[in-house]
C-alpha cells in the first residue's frame, strides 16, 4: 500500500515541469510548428471547453446491475435493501453516499459494502433509504457525496432566501443555530462543542458541476459551533441564473457572487464570516479572500479538496488523458488569451496565473484549513500540500480512501473533529 509520502512523490513526478505563462507560450509555439493547425485546435478546444463549459445535467453512467430484498415474499411497496454495482474506486470506498437515478428524479442513500466479488468485479452495498423514485426498475445512476438534498432531509429547519446577484436572483438556504428538527430521526454520532456565537456566519460554496446540496454535509459541524450557515448557489450552477457567456470562471468571476452572500450576512447581523469551499468552490473562496469588497470580514476558510492551482491541475489532466502537453498548453491559452476566446465562448479571458495559489502563497491573508484525500485522483492533494508548506496560515489535514470531495463520506467523525478543533482557536 502506498503511503501518503509515496503518493505525494508520485504526484510530484507527474507535475515536475510546472506550467507558467512563459512556458505555456513556448509550448503553444512548438505545438503550432509540429501539429496541423486544425487538428491541434480541435483537441485543445475540446480540452478547454471541458473545463469552462458547465454540464447541462450530471451524467448517470453507473450501471445498476441488480437490487436485493430482505425477504423473498415481496409486497407492492417494498423497497430494495441492497444494490449491486460495478466495482470501481468510487463504489468500493467506505462510507455513505447518495445514489441519483432516473435523470436525477430518483434518489437513495447507500451505506456500507455487504459483498464484493473480485472475480465478477461487482460490489453490493446496503440501501439505507430510498427517498424518491423506483430504484428497482432503474438501470443507471450516479454515485454522489450528497446524502441529503435539503437541510430538512438532513434534520435541520431552514429559511429559503434569495441572493440578488449581478446575473439575477439566486436561491440559497439559511440555517440558523439550534435548527435541529425535533421530529428528526437524524442523530449523528457527535456531541456539541465550543460555541462561536451566531455573529460568525458560515458561507458555503459548492464545487464544479455540483449544487448547494453538496455543502449540507458540513451542517452538523457548523451547528455544533453555533454558527448561522448560508448555503448559496452561484452563476452557471443550474440553480442560479447563467452568466452572459454561460461559462465557468474557475473562481475568477464567481467570487463576486460570494461577495453578495457576505453582503447579505452583514446586513442580517453577521460581524464576520468563515468561507467553506469544496473543489472549485475552494478556488472561489480564495479569490473572494483576494478580491471581495468584504474581504476584511473573512476570518478563516475551510476548504475541502480545493482546486488550489489550476495550472498544475490542467497539466495533470493533460498527462493522465494522454494529451500532448503542447496541446494542453494551447487549451490553457484558449482560456486565458483574449484573442482565443472564440474557441471557448468566454466573454472575458481568465487570468490563470492568479488561480495558481501555490505560486502566490504569500497572498493568503486568513487562517485556512484544507482537508484533502491523498487518494483524490481528480484534484490531487499535491497542490494543497504545497500550499500548506509555503504559507504559515494554511494547515493541511490528509484523509485516506476518499475520492474527490468525499472526505466527509469516508470519515465524518474525523472531518467534524478536524474542523471543530481547528476553527474556534482561529476565531478567538
């Protein structure tokens, strides 16, 4: 089994030739000289658009092989008690997960593994709850870190609010302290900890392709800390209105939406805020810390599997997808150079260098906790580790066995303890 050090060294070898604006320019020149212009543009355009074009809907590409029941004699409304799936890194991971099916209309919560067949390469997991839909007839689905689609489903009352963003009204959930529903059966294995007081709000920012439901996994933590939490949507996330170009800014544009969320918090009694961000949401939080009007109100950040260095990340995906590096570099130029925006549809270029925080670690101005799985193969923990090494304000907590942004799912107690032991000391 690889140790955390070995995994970090592997990622280090993958990223041993860092991209910078200068090296990207050289690579693009080499690509133009050695590859046909049209074929190079096609590959690079596909790569660039995969990064900045929001998906119309999540893809359900997980085959649901079969379901099982607790009894042989079935009743008309009996729900399955288990589901058999292809064995993959994600389906073999420990913990509880959401299972979306039927185009997202169906939703179930699956628990621990009950059987594994290496020969058949299948895994059977317990079904904890079928919330909606007919899982017995579903053929494909999507495994998710989301285990509750609303605060009420997680066991907490909430207020539905709207944030008036530049692109239009965006829905958000507001969860006040002591919001546990008395009739809720939700009873996490945690105990209350030190209270920060409701004057410190948590602003929750989900990641690329996800929705605000992704952030609900942090609710028991912020409730234990006595914090009001605001779970926001932002431009181009399928809940908030799209931007004019309907393109992700990778944090370069979305930070303005978080600034509006901080406005709302301040106008409703918050004295300061803590930003929580998952994946691209981490990149958005970092840009908010740098650019927002309200940046002085940000006391700390908690980032889960953050995209801390977009240049490193795009170089990594270029390599693992076996795309020639010069074409990956051309894709980066399509995102960052005004003259090439016609290939991506971006209204304005994205300044990629400003999204590479390992090169700007000195710009971190608030205490930051990063929780990141060493087994994250989508956004490797390499950049998070490097950022923690280069900034005295960044603390890094490694997890094992979790795929991207599923640290909580694998070990909710460790996630809870890490945040509740770290945050109060940095708010005092």
